[in-house]
C-alpha cells in the first residue's frame, strides 16, 4: 500500500489563502509521502496551463497525483440540478486526465426532503453509471465515497456498487465514515479502489473512537489491496502538526 494525503486535510489554510496547493505539495514531500489527492475546492484555476504546472510540480517532488476529488450530489430531486452535477464531474474527469490522476472521488448525496431513499438511489445509479462510462472513455476510475446519505452503511454502498456494475467504478473506502468497524470495512474492502484515512470514527452511540489501523491494514492486505491510504485529517489540532505525526504512525504499519 501507498501513503498519500488529501488537500482537504489543510482546508482552513487552503481556503483562507494562507497555503497554496504548491505549499501543500511541499509538505507532503517533507513527510516522505507517495502521493496527493487534490480536492477540487482549492484550485485557483482549472486552466490547462495551471494543471500542467501542478502535474510537473508534483513530478519534481517525487509525488504521484493519486486522484482528484469533487463534492458531487446526484440525489437532488431536480433533474436539471443532477445534470449539472454530472457535467461538473465529467469536467473534473477531463481535468484528472490533464493532471495524470487515475481516479476521481465522488459523493452520491443525501435523500432530499419529501422524497424516498429508493428514488434517490435510482437517481444516483443513473448519474454514477453515466460518469463511470465517461470515466472509462477517458481512462479515469470513478470512486464513490461512503459519506453519509445513501452511502452511510456498507449495505447501501454495496447495493450501489452492484447496481452501477461498471469496471471503471469502485469505492473510496473512508475508514472514518462507518459506524460499525471492522465488519463494514471487511464488507466494502473488496470494492475499494482508493481509501481515506481519518484518525477517528463515531460509533452508533455517537462516541468518537480511534480507527484501528493495524486492523485496517490486515483487512486491506487480505483482499489484495495495493492502492493508496490518503490521509484526510478532520480533527481540531493544527494539521501542520497532527498530519506528520499521523503519517509517521501509518508508515510504521505499512
């Protein structure tokens, strides 16, 4: 397995302008990571020249661009809104090609008020299937994150994977977003094409618990997973201090 970091881990600094994507990449180089996940929210430009610059910058630092990430919502009741989300995702699939990123992280979305989960499920399946087909045409894997809404449980995620049923579609397994590990990790692991490593999860009682990464590594190795664990830090401590410490802990396990 390889170790990377999501730009989202440094969101407060990237959003405020205190840190650039290049400076985020510098920090990942300093930590001796293998790659980065570049979150769409923090790009100052998507002009081809800038994307080429970032691609070369990562290459010069010895880092892969492991993937991109968008905040899609395919469960919106309005069809035009869903079409906008599909179009945005396709545009970021194109940006991923320019960056040399092999996959893109997407969300499915929550059930909108006044509608049923099965409706939202059908909308999401149609959108995800279209995005996966477009990803296939561009050589980019679409990775659905278990991220609440209609992907809150491993059963829901597996149902979506089976319904989309596409070679270029898989799961971004986020170890902090399930409530009942390790069973849900084990259920989803065979579908994982990339992963997010948070430090904590919340159990069914809402209590914050540390993710057992020794256990995670065993589960992922058992299914033959060789992809990325991308650190996605969400706790209150300054990520400039916490992320390097967490990275060192994960490195020791890998």
